[in-house]
C-alpha cells in the first residue's frame, strides 16, 4: 500500500516536477543499488545499471498506474534492465568435472554466519549465467518457468544453472570456512 | 550339488525375520535426501535473508548523471535527425553541383569555339589580300550586286580594293593599316545579311563535336576493359534462426559467446562501359567474416577467460551493373547485382550446451560448401588522378546480403549473415 507521501511524489514525478522526481530517486535508490550490485560483478557496472534503471523507471512511470507496491514494480524494472545488460555479454561454459564435485550438505549454521558483504562477494564471484539464475530463483523468487521465459532458455537449463551455482557457492563457502579455521 | 544348496539354504533360508536394519536403511536414505534438499533451502534462505532487503550506498552524483542522460537523450535524437538531414542535403547539393559542373564544361566548350572568331577577322584580312577565302567573310556572305563570288569569298569589291591600297600608299605601318581595315570589314560583314544560308564555320569542322549536357566533356569515356583492385574492411552481422525448439539453448549459448569482429575482403574485377552511363563490373572477391568466441573456463584453480577467433573464408564472383553520374574529376556510380558464392571455409570452434568442450566449426558446424547467390549493392566514388597517364582512386561503401543460410538445411540452427563495409582501390585502363 502506498503512503500518501509516496503517492504525492509519484504524482509530482508524473507531472515532470524535478524535485518530486529527485525525492523519489533518493527514497528508492539505495534499495535498487543493492539489487544492481547482486546482478553485476563490479560497482561501476552496478552504477551504470542503476542509472539506466532509473531512466527506464521515469520513462515507464505512466504505466505504473498505482497497481501494487512501487518498490516491487521498480525492483522488477531494475532486474529487467540488469538482465538486458548481460544478455549481450559473455556466457560461461563449465569445464568437465564440475558435476563430479560431491554435493556436500554443508552446515546450515555456517551459512547463517556469513555477513551481507561476504554473501554479496560470493554472488558477484559467480559466472554470469549462474549469478543471474541464482538471483532470480533464490532471492527474487521466480520459478524456473518464469526464469526460462525471461532469459530465453529452457526450464531444464535454468534448473541446471541453479544446481551448478549452488555447487560453486557451497565450495566457496567451505573454502572460506577452511580459511577461517 | 544339492549339498551346497542345502548348506546355503540352511545358513540363510532359515532366517525368519527380515533384516532389522531395512527400516534404518530407508530412514537413512530419506534423511540423506532431505538433508540435501534442506541444504539447498538453507543456502537459498541464507542468501535471500542476507541480500533481498539490503540497501547500498549510492554515488552522490548519481542523480545528476540521471538528469543529464535524460536531457541528452531527446537532444541526441534531434541532433541525429539533423545530421541525417544535413547529410542528405549535402548529397543532394553535391549531385546538383556535379551536373551543373558538367553543364558548365559543355557551355565553356561552346564559348571557346566562338572566341577565336575575333582574331580570325584580322587574320582573314591577310588571307583575303592573299586571295584566300576568310572564315568571317564566308560566314557573312553579302549578296550585294557586283560582289565577286569566289569559293567562300564574298567581300564587296570596293572594300577589297580599298584594303590593298591604303596600306601601301599611306605610309602607315602595315599593322596599323590592317587593323582598322579589318574592323571596317568586320562591321560590313555584320551589316551584310546573307540572303541564302551561310556556309558552316570552318572552325566548327575543326573542333571536336561538343558532347551533350551533363557528360564528361574533358575526359571522354574510355573504351575497353578497366581493371579495379580493391581492399576493404567489413562488419558481418551474425543471425541465428531456430529450425526446431530444441536448439533454443544452443542459440542462446552461441549468441552469448560469439561476437562480431571486423573482417576484410580483396576484390579484383574488370569493368566495361556499356553506354554513356551504364557499366558492368565482374570479378573475384576473397572475403573473410570474423567472429570472436569468448567464454570462461571453470576449473578447480579458478576461472580463466578464453578468447579465440572464428572465421568464414569465402570466394565469390560479384557481377554488378552500375549507373554513373559523371563529373569533371569525380564520378559516382551506383552498383547492384548478384554475388555468386563459390566457396565457404569455416574455421574455429563454438560452444554446445551438451558438450563440455568447444566443438569444431568445420566438422560439427553443419556448414554448407557454398551459400549460392547473394546480393550486393555499392556506391563507387571515382576520382581521377593525373593527366598524362591517369589512374582512378576508388572509394566504395558496400552492402551484401545472403538469402540462404550458411548452415545445412537440416541443421537445427540456421546461421545467416549480412555484411557491410567500405572498399578502397584503384582503377586502371588496360591498353
């Protein structure tokens, strides 16, 4: 549900008022910057995606129509912009043998010990394809069918990418644990 | 034998209760499955909790960047549209100027034929005294009675008689006497209107025929075959089309991993003028379409970025018909026609979702040996250099399209290209 303040800001931005647009930006930019950082490898890339995302948000603002949460709508637009940015970039091919890495359960407690920055670093270190699918499935909550439609891949490929992403993350977390010990 | 059977039967067959650890075994199996699944859930949950609602610091100049980008976008559109319009306008003015130059050249030629008439009046006077017909006199042949008509000579006898006299009798320098006499004669020639059609000017017969407006008056079209050698750089756009839905993953993988690079082509062709404005060009082209294959190799030691080059080498025979818009030194020709593709040789590798190692383009890419007939269009700008033994510099942007796919018809993924580029070269007439 939108607060009155948010509604006023959105109305002002729709009328082209720069002050309202700027306040809207300041309200949602930190959240959307975090989204961009998850989808990008570097801070510079994340800043470029954030800039493009906000341009798109203001261009598409008339289509929002006050349906649902503005934060959710803006987040979805930002994710789409991030995906489009990486659709032209390189794709990853894994070396054979990755499937042979035994799936270790991993202690759930170990995951909970990880801080935000560590989690972000782990995600950013993933290859592009794995990072996109893991973000979309594990964090954004899209289904494999929806991910397949968004990325133009088969549902089975989405499952496969997620599995491989988890393996890589588990191995990296174990490496971190070993280093910590 | 039966003893052995009895032995095993007695040892094993008398067991009445099933193994007590089957339940435990089943529990262990279930637990392992649940543990794996729960580990996944735990991993996902850890990342979701930690990152979903996270906020991050925003660069202080981000708002300014957004405002500037939003302001520049419409300005950029207007500037682009204006640039395109200016380019079209410049091309139109250039075209107009070229045709005007050709008309001016033809006009200058016509003026040049008239200029020598004045000095010839003086010379004609000398000729008349010597008894030879003068062109000016021939042109304005009076029909005054008593005029002596000789072949081309129609000067009134009185004027003629006076010419030969004063120069000798007056003591004036010969030239001074001649000039005024020539002027009198010229004025008389102008006043004496011919009663019958005047004979054509001798000067017109001596000069070459003026070409019609808009043609290269100074440089008549060369006959015979001209040779052109061109070298060009090109950009090839790779497009994948699905023949079956199963190839969707392959298409995605190839689109993500292959990127166009600049290619090149070398052309040797002969051209022949079919008419004033039409020319035919045919020859051979060796072209190379280049792509970069880029992917990351994951190993236990880390990630390695791999970059390799793919290429499609082609031998083609273009046959182009050109329409020329000539100028003084600059000549523009619009060419179009088929390109017969004779040979395609792929080289390199590509990624396939079902294989962990890249596959070879030549053996596994399903490429055709040749792609049949394509289409080419180009705009040649020719600039003539030198006067005594001239040669022509050529600048030729071009565009090529291939309707057929480069891959076999049965291939699940059809690969198509179009190519654009620019060629530079020289043209020389074979003598």
